[in-house]
C-alpha cells in the first residue's frame, strides 16, 4: 500500500523532539519523530474494559515503537461492525482508523475482533476475530498490530515475535524470553554464573548460549518450551559466540582448542568441529549471511578488531570495515542488505549501520555504551543493549536512527538481547 | 434469516476454533437489510457472523510456557603451591606478562613440574570496556600468554587448560582505572 508512504505529515518531519507515550500498565519511552509516519487513529474497542489487558494500548505502543506510525486516540468507541462517520474522522487528520470489540465468552475466553479502515479512501481494509484465554491476550494485541502494520506498510509486522536477553541481579544470572516489547518475560535459565550471547535458532524453538557454570565458557543449546538442554561445544579451552546457520542444521562457534580464538562449524546435534578461519590472532563473533554462503566475523588480524567476511566453507577473507580502530559485533538484516555493528570512538561505543551496496556507514544512536545489535526479522528495527543515565537498558531503533524506543519490563541489569525469528501463527 | 438459522451460525462460530477467518473474505452484507444488524446504519460492511464457514482464530503462544532451569553452582576450591600468588595483572590492551610477576610464574612452574598430576586452569580476565565476546577472546590471550611463560620454564602443556571469563567475573567493581587494573588479570586455578 504505497499510498501510505506518501501520507506523511511534513510537520512531523520538521520537528525533532521527545515523545513519551505513557500507558496505565506500562510505559514505552519513545524519542524522535520519523519523517514517514502514518497517522492512525486507535479507537477504544467496544467492551474493551472487559479484558484484563488494554488491547488498544498494546497495539498503539507497538505501532509507535515501529517508528512507522503516529498513533492517536480519536476519542470514540467504535466496534468492528460499525462504519465510522468519515466526515467526523476527516478532522482528525488520520489516514487509518482501527475499530474493534472485546467479548467475554462463556468458557472464560475472550473474542477480540477488529476492523481497519482507510480513512483517506473511506475503505474497509478488513479485519479478523481472535479467541484467546487471558494469558494470550497480549499476543492477540501484537497479532492485530502486526496485521495493521502489514496492511498499511506492505511489510510484515514483528510485534508477535519474541526476544531473549540476560539479566544479572546480585549473583543471579537469568536468561529470559519475552515478547518483542520486552513484556511478558519468562525465565528460561537461572544460574549463579554468567550467561552471554544467547542466539535464537531459525525456527524459534531453541536458544544457543554461553554459560560459565562449569567454570569455563561452554556452549549449550536449550529448547525453551521443554527446558531440555544439551552441551553443544565443550572443547578444551573456551567455547563461545554461537551463531546458527539459516537452515538451523549447523552453528558457527569460537573455539580455542587449537590455540587462539578461531571460528569453527559444528553440527547442531553436536560432534566434531570443523575449523573455518586460520589466523594467529583473534577470530570471533561469527554471523551467517541470510543465504548461508558466507560468515561475517571480527578479527584482529590487521592489528585492531575489524569486521571481515569469509565463505562459510572457508576460503579467502575479505575485510569489510575500514573506518575506526575497533569494530565488533556484526549482525545482518534478513534481506542481506544491511550490516549493523558496534564501533568504538574514544570512550564511546556506538551502533553503526552499513549499507552493504554502497559501504556507506551511519551512526544510529545518541548513547555511548551500545552493545550486541540484532535486527527485527522484517529488517525494519534494530534491538541493542546500551546504558541510559548509567543504567543498562534495551532499546530499539529504526534504520534511519530517528525513532529510539526503550523496552520496559526489567529493573535489574539487562543485556545481551537477541531478536527471534517470525513464528508460525 | 430466521432465528434457527442464526442459532446454527452461532453454534458454528462457538465450536469452530482451528483456523482464522479474515473478515474481508466473508460476503458483504448490507446492515440495513440484515436481521442480525446491531443497529448500525452503515453499508458495505462485511459481517463476521454471516459466514457459514465462520471460525475464529484460536490464539495461543507457540511456546506457551518457558520451562525454567536451574543450573548447578560450582565450588571455588583451589589447591596449588602454598604461599604463592594466584593472580597476575596486565596493562591496558596488553597481553605481556610483566617482569614483576616472573617470580610468581616460576613458583607455579616449579609446583607443576614436581606435581606431574596437578592440573591447572589459567583463567584470563579483562576490564569491562568493550564487547563481551571480544573481551572473552582478549582474556584468552592473557591466559595463553601465562601458559607460554610456564612452557618456557619446562611445564608440560598437557597439565594446563587456558580459558577465559572475559569481563564477566570482575575482581573489583567500579568503572574507574583502580577497578580496571585489578580486573585485567589471569588467575591460577588448580583442579583438585
């Protein structure tokens, strides 16, 4: 629906301020204003008070965080069966209007229905009905936000996907799985020793990570729904930096078993490891290209840590970053067009984005302690860890750096995020 | 539509739950002409309950629960030579074993050579600046540097495993040089 791409309000592009979207249940702090935001009205759903979760607030927060929408409350309750008064809606300066209802069913479930209207052309853009018990109401809201996003931008929404991250509180290290907005977090692992580098399998069922519980770094693969886990790599020396191949059949890992930190490929079921890189220094932080044909990684072979690229079966190495003397933590968008990474400049560590077609690099953040970027599965947002006013936090940014949102949900130290894949509905 | 038919449709709606239905795929019903009208005067509306194939999408988390796991802790016990330091420190961005720690390293070398069954873990650490995985690799370089010093003194390499904790296990808290200098280190840990 490209017509919405033109539906920007020029005024918003001229302003650059801080917008705090406060909600009763949780707070989404969003800063910046994008230049191509679609103005959309989120009406109160009829019967919305019946549900323990404020469905429309979750939808609005999702859409705001995406940076692609400017949500507003038109101040009316409209269900999905009611045709809006388009004359009245005209004055609201919105291009879309979300309507809907919440009904409590006899068995305790809720029936949530929505309909989206194109208020420029006064057209019905369709809707859907979802039936769910209370614990899944957030997911319903995220699904509706996904559908609104897709109907109005043409891109798949990522609000119903999940992220993982690590928290540390005193000597408790915990691995979490949460909704993409940081809410609804569930603990997958609690350990007295550090956990780092969690990485989602391509099917979204498993996490690979590094745990120090055996008094050395060992790579585990953990099925999040059963809690069953297995040791993937526990070779002599250190085992770290797991990264899944796109088909989920193998992982790249950093091992020191042959001296120095070098990148190896290992079957997802475990077994022997096959060495890919050959250097006398550090090679680490591998990440596969979306087609699986190559691996981006960090190496100090040139004297300072830089990002390089190597065929995933091994072979000639090609340097990718040339600006600055400390570039680490590469990650690629699913379309293979963008490389995000962290660059040190003085005492600052900042999230960078490289357009791989042109090698043009832009700095995306105002923060100074950025770590561990990963792309949303639709490639439109980057999740990263950073510090705001001395406190660890997780944030998302749009690829133009204009919209930054702080994820809520945790109050202790929070780090090592990784954005999971699209899940089958 | 008569009431029996409406009841039939409602029964269908309530029992079906497997697949989703897109509201815009069902027939458009003019609300003014429909007996299931809720009073809306709008036209061109599609109607959820008018579809004979109607079903609602049952929504459930793909992984509705995350099974929590508690990992076991491990005890911090270490044998080794008595009255000998079990840590050496490094300069910023350096992996060179400083001369002031040579006596410590020689004492450990002596112990390992006279106790052929002793097993040593050399654990490298960094300060908090920089990426966690890259720091893990830097800590490994420090542990490897100490191993190299021990090897030069004739210690059997098979007695030593070098590992890294990167920035994950700081000896001192804080974000200033006094803490950083205590954290850039390699520790000697003897497995009993």
